[in-house]
C-alpha cells in the first residue's frame, strides 16, 4: 500500500514546531519540496516492480528479485537523487527502508538528505531502534565531513527530531545515543540544556558523557564553568577520571594558559591518577607553541623517568615547534645550546633535533646529526630513521631513501606500509616503475597489506613513463575482480586515454564504472568534458557537464573553466557568460584562469574594451593576472594597432612582478612586424638585447622574415641570422632555405 500525502507531511513535521527559529533547514526545505517531486516514466516503471504480483506480497522475495534484475539496476542507476526521493516517498514504510538500503549498500547510491530522514522516520515508526541508531550515526558521520559546523548543526536538529519520534514510539534511546548527540552539540548554546535533559530522562551520565560536556565548555571558552563542573563532580564523589584532567589541560593550553594547565597536571598525582603519554603531549604542545621548547624537553625527560616512551605525536609536536623557531632564524642557535647544555646528549635529544631540522627542510643537518650519533656509538631509533627517510622522499632524493631503507632493515627495523607507499610513489615519479613494482611484490612476500594508494602510484607511473598498453594491462589485473573498486584508478587511465586522444576507450571505461556500481567523481566528469572539448564535440561536453549534478556532485572551477574555454575557442560568447553566471550562482568564484578564458572569448569576438575592463576588474578583486592573461590582451591590442596600450600592459606586468615571457616579446615584435612599423620592431628588438633579455628563436625568425619581405636592410637580416646561430639556436635546413628564398626575391 502506498503511503498517503498526509502521512508523508506528518513525517516531515519539525521537532520544535512551536518555535519557527529552531526549524532545521532540512525540515523547511523538505516541506517546501514535498509536493513537487518529479514524476517520469522511469519512476513509474520502478514503482511498477513493487506492484507486480506475486512479489508485492513478500518484501524479502521482492528485493531478492530486484537485486539480480539487470534492467531494474540499469533503470535505477539512470535516476538522480530527486527521482529516488519521489520513489521512496510513494512506497510503504517497509519497502521504503529496504529500497533505500539496497540502493546504498548494493548499488553504492548516495541518497539525498530528504530520503535519509524519511527512512529515519520509517525506522522509528517500525520501532527498529538499533537500525535507526546506526543509520543516524552514519548520516551524521557523512555530513560532518561535508560542510563543517553549519551543516552539522542542521543535522543535529533532524537527529533530535528522530529522537522525539523514538520517544513517541516508546523506544528508549541508549546513553550512547545521547552521548553521540551531546558530542555534536559541544559548540552550541543548547549543550547545557541537553546535558540536563539526560539526567531528567532518568539516565546517569557516564565518565564519557561528563568528558564530552567538559570538552564542550572548554571549546566554548567557558573555563570558569568547566572548573566549577569538575568541582561539582568531586562533590558528588564521582571517581576522578584522567580524561577530565586531560580535557581541561588541553583547553587551557589552547588558551595559552600553560601554567594553569601545569597545575591540573600536578593535581592528577594528588588524586592518584598517573598521567599518560597524551597528558604529557598536551603540556609539551602548550610549551612549544608558547616558545618554551627547553621546558618542553624537560617534560619529555620526566616522561621517560615515569616509564613512558615518547610517541610519534611527541616528536611531531617538537617538529612543529621547531619549525616556528626555524622561521624566526633561532633553531640553529637552539640546537647548539641543547648540545652544549648536555655533556652527553642521548638518543632522545638527538632524535628531537633531527626531527626539528628535517621539519624545517634542513635534511643535510639532520644527516650530520645522524653521523655524530653513530660516531658516539648511539643507535638511531625507528622514529629517527622514519623522519630522515620521509624527508629524503619529500625532497626527491629517492635513491638515497632506498639506501636508508636497506640500512634500516639491516639494523632490525621493519619499514611499514606508509614508508613503502612513499618510496614506491617516489620511484614512479622518477620513472623507475620496474623497481617500484619489485618493491610492491616484496611487500606481498612480507605480508604487508597493500592499499589503493600504491596501486594508484604504480598506475600513474606507468601512464606517465611507460606505454598505455603496459598501464592498461596493470589496470586490468587490478579491476578484473571485484576486490578493487577504486574510482581513482579509473580516473587515472581515463585521463591518459583522453590525453592520447582515444575518447572511445575513455567512454568505454566510464560505462564500466556504472556497470560495476562504482560512483564516478567530479574528476571523472572533468576528464571526459576536457576530452570532448578537445575533440570539438561541445554538445557531448555540455551533456556531461549537466550530468554532474544529476549524480549528486558539484561542478568545480575546472569543470566550468574547461567548458568555457571550449566555447571561447568556438566564439560562443553568449554561452561563456551563461556558464559564468551559473558558476557564481553555485558559489564558485572565478579565478585568474577563468577570467583569462573570458578575456580570450571577448577578444575573439572583437570586444577589446570589455576584455580590458575585465582585466581591471580582476585587479580590483585582488586577483593578479598571469602571463597568459596579459599576452592575450597584448596580442589583441597589437592586432588593433594600439601599440601604446600594448606597451602599457607590458609595463603593468613588470610593476606587478609578472615576469614577461619569451612569448610576450614574440607577440610585441610580431605585432610591429605584421601590423606596425618595421623600424619600431627593430628598436624594440635592440632595446631588449641591450637589457640582456633572452629572446626566443621565434623573435629572430619573425624579424628576419619581416626585413626580407618588407624590403629592409638585407645585411641586417644576415647579421641577425648569424647571431641566431652563434647564440646556439638549432638552425634547420628549413631555416636556411627560408632565408635564402627571401633574400633572392
């Protein structure tokens, strides 16, 4: 039975209906859109599956059939989120739930917020509390990573709405549910009221609940209230908890009050609590960011006395602190001071100093300290090796990194997945793909689990440094099974085919993505749009561009600029401005490349004044044009014989520290040769030579050609030709033939 419209609106009723200001954006938007879902043939066909006897009488039988029905899968994958919303709205609660999860878990479909919360209400109605809790936690997790606090706050309103529905259905939420919501309310004024409501509902807050609340008070800078709350807990004879003290210490360190944080550190011992590595790291971090690295180092020594080993986080904290010192030019002095202070520096001191030097990019000093350690009979620890290794990889010293990797293994340290990933990526970048594959196989023998990052690095290396056949062969071995379903692998190989001009293979791979139930990314679409634009098939490119939003993706500045550039090349200025307006409506600000594309389109359309005005708009918005922007305009002004404005633009480039390129000077010289006065062209050429400006071969050949064609000084042409040879430009047979033919005329 289909759900009625009245019932649907009841599910979309906001939780705080008495106060319009507290409505979530979901509730408002959903209520407005609820009666306007699209209804098309595809939607009707999908709904038809649910009404076909005898399947409609058995939910289990129905969905078992649908999952293995190829036409059903094809029809579903063709639909967008709004059409799926329409289907879910018209299904019974049980079918809506099953349909939602089949699409999400089997077909990899990304649902809209509307569908996510309609299904949440269905689960509440069916009293499936455990499934509802898992569903809401997943939704909150996904949304938290999308758009920061604003979206998260809206999601909390909807979660509270679902919580109320649970209560109406007499489903008792667990303390874990309350903890999850309290965690997402930490930075909101309503946190206090929600915490009080937990006790009012008959729940006893756990240590974790109290830790979340303390953290929220600190995040809201309510430090007096946080300390008062801690006292209140002590008065209630609550068992002191290490996390409470760590939370307060962290809050006061963020505030810059390290002394207060240290007092709480001392109180921990008073209450019989033993600080952990995290406790020490909080204080070490606080001391480093307030410019007290020596005191931080003393705490590290104290840490060792209490039987705790500094971890990777400890060294990272010191590295960041030293990076700040390095920026102030003080780190070198600090190193000398530390080595003077300790007659026999130990492994800890050396490791911290090595980390610091590597962090500020001084790898040579890091290795000098390593040699000093070895001379003193000290053995590097795993962290020292790791930091030195990573620094070598980052600075492109891959062969040296390989040697260090071998040394590590000889002294008994085993490289981990991250280190293998870095070296394999580095080898692929320098073209040593075969060696990268050997290391990859070595990992397999050592039973180190390989990840998609490694596959991507090797495939990218094969695409860039080897043949497409080798790359495709490796790609096929990865994707022939369903074990590897990484869309980035498809993106890499699709992009390579497009760069080679093979759109057929690229499109075939794109179709395979859909067949395998893998969701394409905006990068996938951008590559294909670029390919169609290069092939001059703008209708296909525009169709793909429109498909981005249908897949619940957001076009990027690359999507817009690529398509605008193609329309610019085609001279379709109207379509460029349509896309520019759409881009701004989507909240995407044009960058210098976008403006250059628009300027180029205006120039092609003969709208030189508008193009010049656009350049001024760029500068007013704080966007600095690049060489291409200026070269585009200079070329157009030369064509219009407006050499004064062309030179003004050249001077503007110099003032803005935009270094004129060889192309800039070629344009100016060519402009005078073709559209202006040959004498002016020679004067510009001579001036540039006097300024020791390196000109390209094109500048010489352009001027030689103009002298020969326009009846200039033949001897001057010969001098330029010989000068061109002296500088070291490669003179081809064609160059000789061209100058001889011109001189003979």
